[in-house]
C-alpha cells in the first residue's frame, strides 16, 4: 500500500480508503452486519488501509455506530483514521439539516458519540448549503478544530465556485482551510476534470473519490448483453445517472479488454486508472463481501502501462465545454501547467 499526503496537510493516507455505506444497510446498498464489518475492517487494515470513510446519514447513523463498536478495540483505532460527514437531514426539526453552526456542532457531537472516539480525523461537509452563510459554516468547522474535536476538514460534492468561495472566506478570516474534497470521478464520469481537479492542484487539496466503480457499473460485470441479478443498479440505484448507455458500454468494453489481457478484474483496472490521475489522493472502495474487498485491494498494486491508459483515456474522454473549448482555440499561448491538466489531451489532437 502506498501513502500520499492529504492536500497540503502533513497527514498521510492510504491510496485506498475503506467505504462503509453498506454497514447496517439494506439489500439495495448492501447490509453488512457487525461481525462481517469487523472482519472487513481487519482485512483492510491488514492490507495497509488507514482511512475509514463514513457519514452520519449512512443508514441513519448505524454505519458510524458499527465503526464505533469495531474500533472500541484500541488496536484497530490506533491503526486507523476516521472520516465522517455532515449536512443532510438527521431529524424532523427545522434545524436538523444543513450547514448552520447549530447543525454542524450538534452533529459532530452526535458522530463522536456514535463512533465512540474523542476526535474525528477528517470532518467533511457532505453537500453545499446555499442558504447558510459560508462564513458561518467555516467558522463552525474552525471552532471544532480549535476545540480538538476535529483534526482536519474537507468538502464533498461542491462545485468549483463553492470551493473557491469557502477557501476565500477561510483565508480572509484565518480559519482552517479544507484539506480535501471527496468527489465522484470515474472513467464514465470525468466532469471533475473541468474545474475540480485543476482547483485541487492549484489550491493544494487532496481528492478522495467516492463510488469509483460507478456503483459497480465499471466492474466489468455489466455488459451490453446483460449483467448480474443483484447489485445497486438492479435495485434501481440512480448514482451516477447514465445518459448514454452505448457510450458507457464502449468504456466497459475497453476496461474488460485491458483486464483480460492483464489477467485481472475490470474493477481493478478502473481503480488503477483513477490512482494514476493527477490530484487523486485516495479512492474509496466498498463491498458487500470480503471477496469484493480483496479484489479491490489488489488495485493498489496494479500499474497500468502508458498504452493501456491511452486506450482508456481515448474511449472515455468527454467533449470540452465552454469556456474551455474557447480557451483551447485562443489561449494556448498563456495556459499554465494546471490549465494543461485539462487541456493537454485536447491540444494533442
């Protein structure tokens, strides 16, 4: 297992992160019980994973509770970092959702209790809240760090301007800055390359990738002629949305071809591609079973060749949207290295 600094912080995290949304869940997302959760955590820790990712909303707090039970064994907690999230509604009251100071502080206390720990290693705002002043949100997060209840903060599912506004407020008021963003980024969904990846490189953030296999779509099990009888998408899961199934299957065809040539699974190829992308710190893996975790864990050691990456890039590359197509026509003489992370593949054509 390799370890990378999380943004500009001094914190090193494993290139694979353990996702725990299945803990205490349903058939749709997976319903891992406590005994299996303990075994899966041990498996990941023994393979060098040091970051466990959850959220207060995952199964209404049950995921956090199960992690708390597992990490009550002090040896597990000493080997792990715990990341959780706040934003979504956790009750029926008028202040039971959002990113107000009230909700953030209350939910941090509740998460600490469920996790049976004194500190949250990485506390992430789970989604944008456009009705709460960003100054209030950033001040509340800064307070949690200053009081020792949180060590680092990050955001998730923010747009580019949301991130820059939050970082601007943090800089202006000398609050702690986000060290990371957790985003959806896959061979099928490469929209993050327009702004979120360049912002990561420019502002010194780390990237954690959620649902790196697109809910299993990129595992190689779903093909034009059919797929498995079970799984999230069989149960009607809608993340990520698929607007062009033919294009998705074109991507899957290349994933499978590379996987078969290397003698590995399609999931390992899709994960390895992400680990070789600029700005990516860690990829969040999850599974309904130990077998799925074991297969995903092998991706940490898979290094794709330049030719394999080129094939995957070519079949999945999205079109440039405005203003980037205009920049590619008229601004090539003044593009920075960060700009070229997006533009270079298009200019080469």
